[in-house]
């Protein structure tokens, strides 16, 4: 059974229970109140008749039972009761009305002038009220029974019940219609949630329920959409990781294939053919250079792995000291290639991993060096930030195409593949730099223009004390 039908059924049952109990109690209380008023009216009427008989006795209006019966027929108006019976120990003295044959003997309850009351029905099922009492006439004890018709009172109750049943049925119908509408309004948003879950289960992870309401269903929808977004992000991350891994394996296999082919070829030449001394030296040098390139590739991969998995230890370090030390160390080497190194540093300390920061600068400066074919200038600037430091490496080399900037930190990516291979580059340096920056909760930004040069801005946000 659907939830909306459960709500409808519960609302109908609740209304039926409350309205049924309330209506029945109201009719019952009203009827009982009417019975009490009728009984009180009957008692008052009986006292009037009894008082008239007792007054006539004081005036000596009768001498015997026969005279008492005649007096009753003259003194009591017919309208006050439906039946009357006057009797003594010797038998009935006077009787009139429809219920006299159905009167009960209440003489055992009428001692000392006590009024006895009984609710009865005649042989035809008509309800009536019997009021009985005994009194003295001379030396005789007489019993007076009066009957009062209650059929109109019961008919009124039956009418009330019939009207109540009709109203009750109409109320149930209206309640069913309204409950159905209300339950639809309350549960239609749950249908949207159900549709969203089916869409996501079928693979449409971007589908959202988008229910905007301030109730619990709206809160559930918000949590559901947040969960769906998290699942979508996780799946996307897994797909990206799988794609990067696949790309990495393809690039790694390609990087290994070229030097290994050369090494095997030259080794085969050395093993199987007679070569001159010069040719042997050339083959050995080529094998050595390709082996060193493979060694460099393995070291770079190891550095990336270490940077990504080692526990980073941040210490209070002076970035200016690292930059100056590295610049002074590399300046003689770069000057041999016609490259001028300069640095401009702002004093201060921040939280850094000095080894990783030095590795970061080495790789960025090495990339800047490879962009300078015939000498040039590389400038390094360090400045302090509120939560770390900023390092800027700028060169006046040949620049990088705009479409290549977004791929620079990808593993094995090279702008000029043939030239980079000749320089011994494997396309891993900037990937390593990106890992180091990420471990320092920082950012790296590339700005380049062909023919003018490249500027790399790195923000390391390890914090400051």
C-alpha cells in the first residue's frame, strides 16, 4: 500500500473514531437529559393528580372507592398523562388509557408515599413511563398508577440518529476526498525523491531532486542531493584517477621504450659485430647517456612518490635564506651557459619543509634554464604573506603556448617533446613541483608569452608563527 493511501486511511479512521464517539455521546447525553426532564415532569404531574385526590378527600367529596373513581374522572385533565389506574386491595376501581394492561405492580416500592418510577414498553413496543404511589382514603389504602407516553421522545432520538448517520457518511466522504488531496500534497515531493534515486541507480549521477521546502522532506532532499553530489564527485575522482593512471602507464611505457631500444641496439652491435675503436666509444657513450636518462627518470618518479606520501614536517624557515643559498650555489654553473641568475628577497620566516622547498626551486629553475637557448636571465623573488610566502621565478626565454599552460603539471607532459628529450627531460619536474605545493596547501600559477618569457608564481601557505 502506498504511503499516501496509508495517510488517507489513518485520517479517515481517526475522524470516524472521534466523530463517532463524539456524536454518539452527544445524542446519548441529549436523550438522557430529555428522559430526566420527562421523568421530572411526570413526577410533578403525578403530584398534582395526587394532591387533587387528597384535597377532595378532605372536603368529603367521596365516601367510598366508587366515589373516588368518579372524583378522578372529574378532577384530572386527560392531557397530563396517557393512562391512569386506581386500585385497592379489593381490585381495580378506575382505569383509562392505552398502557394500563401493561402496568407493573410497584406496590412493594410505594411505602410511605414514595413515588415509584419504571420505564416500560407495552405489547406493541411503545415505550412509556409508569409512576406509582399509595395513599390513604378513609381506612382504605389505594394505589394510583399513571402512565406517560415516551414514543415521541424516542422518535426524536431516532430522527437525530438518522440525521447523524447521514452527516457522518457525508463527513467521511468529504474527509476521504480532503485526506487524499492532503496526502498527495504531502507525498508528491517523496515521488521526486524516489525518481531521483532511480535516476542515480540507473547511472545518471548528475540528477538532483531539487526540492525546496522548509519541512523534513526538504531537509531529506538537501541531504540526499549532498550525498548524490559526494557520490558523483567520488566517481569522477575515481575515473580521473583511472584515466591518469592509464595515461601514466602509456607515457611511462613510451619513455622506457625509446632508450631501451637504443641500448639494446647498440649493445647488440657491440656484441655481434666488429667495430672500430671510435665506433665502440660512440656506442658505449650512447648506452651510458640513455642509461643515465633512465636513472634520472627513476629518480624523478621516486621524488614524486616521496613528495606525495612522505610525512611533511613544517619548521620555521627563512625562504630568503633558501633562495640566496641556492642562487649562489647554481650561479657558476648557469654562467657557463650564459645565463644570469639574480634574486630579490624579503626577510621573514614561515612554516616550510626546507628540503621540499629546495627541490621545488631546483626544478623550477631547471625548467627556466631549458627555456633559454642562447643565454638569458632568470630572476627569483621571495616575499612574505600573512600565512606563508610567495616565490616568483621569471625568465626571458622563448615562452610557452597558451593552450599548453593547463597541462604543464601533468605527468610526462612536454611542450616540445623532441627538444626536451634531447635535453634529458622526462616531463616530470613540474608534476613534482605541483605535488610539493599541494603538500604546503599552496597554489602554483603559470603566466607566459611566446617570445617574451615565463613567470611562475608559487604561494606556499604552511602558516606563520
